[in-house]
C-alpha cells in the first residue's frame, strides 16, 4: 500500500515541477510582451502621437469654415 501512495506522490511532484516551469515560461513571456508595449508607447510619444489632447475633444463643436477660392474672391472684389 505504501508503494501505491509513493507512486501518487511522485506523479504529484512531477505535475508540480512541470506546472512551475510553465509558470516561469508564462512569466517570461508576459515580461517580454510588457516590454514590447512599453517600447511601442515610448516610440509613439516621441513621434507626437499624444501631443494635441484638446482639439480632438472639441473639434465637433466648431462649425467648418468655408474656404473661398481665389476665383471667388476675385469675383466678389470685382463687383
């Protein structure tokens, strides 16, 4: 009977050891992914992705200005 219990204990120890190696692998992968996102964030900040934070929020509140062409300005001025 003790041999039976020892067999289960060996299986349990093997599962725990494999589980710990998977945890270490997942930890390493998550650190790599986090560093990748951090580097991409720094690159986007340096490229000016987050420079203007005010205008996009109020852009829809302003009416679009009508841009007159030079021909229209000349026609108005000649009258």
